[in-house]
């Protein structure tokens, strides 16, 4: 797919995803009717929540997610921290300086690193909808380096995998990322990885369940 076509498709896909979560022409979901999911952390109901927990839920439903799937049932156990964290996560997910497919690339690289099954399930679909190539997504799932990446995709892949696996970034990798995305882009790239590492830890600790009828898509890496 030519890059300009991919850009247009990604913008439309992400706009559709956001509007699907919180349609402008429809009322937002009622937070009092929240139905959370979890395993080790019991799903809370509205009536069981403290005032601080209810405030966090209200902020989640008023924000771009308009819901509380994923790590938020766990984060409700520390609602003051959780409310700050969800705001940071929303800025990384919905207002990044990176193009959508590159942001999603960083997210699925992080999900693969942690073998976070629900995170992979959710963001594999988001990455494809944003315009990331299926072959690239499939290669990341198997822990192999994708072939045929665009230069910007390669810059993200090299930066993320090097930082995750070596805990450092070489001069060459940093220079390439900075030239491609600017200093803000580099910092935002670290930010989105940081948020989704936290999400991965929360989901893996909880053993957060996949939707009914869905099988894990990631196999353990040697």
C-alpha cells in the first residue's frame, strides 16, 4: 500500500475507532452500569466502589475510552494512582505525536515482549486497522524481525526492541529515531512503551481473561 494511501487509511481507521468508543451522536454509557472483568482481582460493581474509585470510573467513561476494559479493574485498587495513570495512558494512546500505525507498532512490540495476551489481542486488531502490514504483525508475534519494513517502521522497531532487550539505545539507533521523529517523538515513543509495559504487568498479574471463545494468540518465546 503506498504511504499516502496508508496515511489516509490509518487516520480514518483511528478516527472510526475513537468515535466507536464514544459516538458524538449517542449518549455515553452510564458508569453506574459498569461491568468489569478480571481474575485474581474480583470485578468491582458500582455499589462496591469507594468515592475515589467512582471518580476514576467517571473519568474513564468521560474520556476517549468511554469504558474500562483492560487494566482498570486492577488500577481501581489504587484509584488515586490509577486515575493519574489512565490519563497518562489516554495521552499516549489517543494523542501521540507518532502516526497511528507506528504508535501501534510500539504497542504490539511491548505486548510481545511481555507475552501479554489481552494486550496483544486488542492491539493486533488496532495495528492492522491503523495500516500496519499483516506480515509485520505476524513476524512480531513469532518474535522474528519483520522484513520489508518502511524506514519509519524500521526506526521504531529498532528503537523499541533495542531498548527492551538491552536496556540501552545505541548512538546509531538514537540518531535514526531522532532524525525520523524529533526529540518529542523519541520521548513519546518511550512514553507509550512505558504505559503498555505497566498495562502488561497489570494484566499478567491479574491473569486478565480474553473474551469468551477467544484463544491466546502468542506462544512462549524461547
